[in-house]
C-alpha cells in the first residue's frame, strides 16, 4: 500500500500486516476509460496551438484517471515535441498507472536513448521497474540516480520501499527518515514510513505517525484508507468503519472492510 504505484510484496504469513505488504489499496478501482484522440482538423492550424491543445488533452485525461487515454495522448505529444522529456515521462507514468509497467520501461528506454540519463527519466524508470517486480534493476537505477542527485527525497523514499520489499524494515525506516529530512512532513513518505512500521509489528507507532496526515489538510483517500486498515489490524474496527464509509459508497466500503478484516485474521 505504498503510495506511488501498485507494487506487490509478500511477507511472512504469520503476521497479518505482512500480508498487506506494499499492495496498493483497492478502494479506487480505477478504470481506464476510453477517450478519443483530438481531431486535428477541428483545432486551429497553428502548430503551437495544436501542441498546446494536445498537451491539455493529455493532462485532462490523466486528471480524469483515464490513464490509457492519457498515455496515448502523451505519446502523440512526444512525436510533436521530440526535444522534450516531458511527453515520454507522461506517457510512461500513465502506462504504469494503467497497469502496464513493462510498456513504461520500453517507453523510458527509448527516451533515455534519445535524451540521455536525465534524472527524471531514471526516477520514472525505477518506479516502472519496481512496479514490474524487477527490484534488482530498480536498485541499480536508483544507485545511479543517488550518485547524481543525492538531495532528491524521492530517491531515498524509493530505496526505502525496496528495503521494505526485502523485509529490511529497520534500514527502510532510516531511509524514510532521510527522505523526510529533505522533504519534511511529506505525506507520501509518512504514509510509506507508517506502513513499514506496521509491517515490522509497530502498529501503535504506525497509527500515531499516519493519523496527523490522514486527518490533516494533506489527507487523501489513500492515506485515510491505509489508516483504516491499520485500525482494523490493531483491533479498532469502529474507527476503521467511520473512515471507510466516509470515503466510499456502501458496496466498496463493505468490500474494503472485508478485505481489511481478512488481513487481520
């Protein structure tokens, strides 16, 4: 349930929070809705206007959770703006969101051949590799990136996720603390740090760490649902129900609560 992608890890089966691992919360059931590409004949003839319109279409599709459509739009944008790394980054990111991280890796490999090992391309490559369960490759990519951008909090956060994936929770938590020293109060890092604590059996500490984020201004559905899961694992089903039912329609709320309960059994 680490925030950023849908990596799946597996822990020892003797502790329920290890089953939860790094599986992304299944609350949003994000469907990649079909979206038609813009018909250029219906847009202004000016090339810059066409490019701007296509960029806006891609961004709107991504905001609308239409990840497959957004990836297609970004791919077409890359053909129009071959000197920029932003379109292939957007394409790969949305391929990963759409559940096609191997396609994202291919997109990024081509972009790296064209633009070189730019840090944003390497970071997105590491995310796609991790989402593809290519953890050794992700580690190698992050090692190169860490040497080049030692002050990037995202690198330490991802390295923490890799250590969690191997069950090295103490080392993972140190990496999350390093990430927080570079980006204080970062909700993504705090979320993943709390889940690492939970996997290590420190449920009370995990809940105390996540509550200010889940109930604060930076709260998201993911952080609230992760907190709900921790409540269930800690035996507090009543608090979990309030969070789940406040975010989700009755059918999805019941589904989430049932999933959380199965983790606690």
